[in-house]
C-alpha cells in the first residue's frame, strides 16, 4: 500500500474537502496545493499518477 492509498482512504473516510486536506497538511507545517492533493488522490492506472513521498 502506498502513501497515496492511505491519503485516499483518510480523505473519504472523514469526507474531507480539498481545503480540509490542505489544512491537515498545514497543521504539520507542510504547504501543499490543491493540484498536489488531486494528483496524489488519482488512481495508479491514470497517466498522471504521482507518488506522495515524505522526506525528513
């Protein structure tokens, strides 16, 4: 399971909007755009699929 899969499950379990997802990342001192969130939530079969990686 990829981080993208986990993000997708969290979003739909809690019914978070794009803005709410951005706020969750902001709480962790990470700035993300709506475009990034939409790319991370795409299924792997799509051509524009990006894997979300957290690097420390």
